[in-house]
C-alpha cells in the first residue's frame, strides 16, 4: 500500500511539473505566434494586392470574415479565405476578388498534399487558371460543362479541393453582399 502511495505521489509531481512547463511555454509563445500569423496574413494579402495601401477587416453574420482592399480611399477589391479537404491535408487559400466579383488571383497559404503531385496546386500553372473567372467558371473541366479549370494530372482530389473551396467561399461572400445591397 505504501509503494502505491509513493508511486502516485511521484506521478502527481511529474504531472504537475509537466503541466507547469506547458503552461509557461504557452504563455511565452502565444504572442510571437500570433504576430507571425498576422505577418503571414499580411504577406498573402500583399502578394494578391501588391499596390494596396490598406486592408479593412469585415466580419459579417455567422462570423464570415473578409477584407475590403483599398488604394488610398478607393475600393480595389476583396480578399476572402477558403479551405478545402484535399487528399492528404486541409488546403488553405486566400482569394482576391476584383470589384466586379471576378477572381483577381488565388494564393495557396497552407497545404500538406503529396509531394510532387498534390503540392503542384501551389504552382502558377494551376492557380493562374482562376484569374478573371466568375463563380460559375471555377469548376474543373471534368466536373462541369461550364468548367474552365484543368485538374493537375494525378492530383484530381487536390485540384477539386481548391476549386470547391474557392466556389464555396465566393458563393458565401456574394450571398452576404446581396443582403447588404
């Protein structure tokens, strides 16, 4: 009985010390991680809208978030977030829309797809296909008669994930914008 209490006490002390170390690590790293995430967000926005002078964060009903993008006081577009389940990971995307709601550009922010195949969704050969397209055009050619996007050979699931994520995000944005008018 005495051995059990002694082992329980040792286990409790180890758990308490480990918990304290984790708590301290979280406290120390929380702010630098948040700053890094903000810097990455700003970098992605600047890659899509290099001439922009300001980005205004907009939150709408249902916690839908997007940015209005300005040069001085003139609205030049919108930036939306999108994500879709690819073959090996969730693919996170930043979408730039022109004021006429056509796609200016898309940027893959994060992905963990199969190296050499699915990772090619980040390449400009794939992402440039989205430029100047409307919501009705951002389907894969193999999925729709209206589709204009060629899937990456051997990475149809990743290609489809990007296409569907872009469709979903733009559709939600347009629905919110219609309610505002």
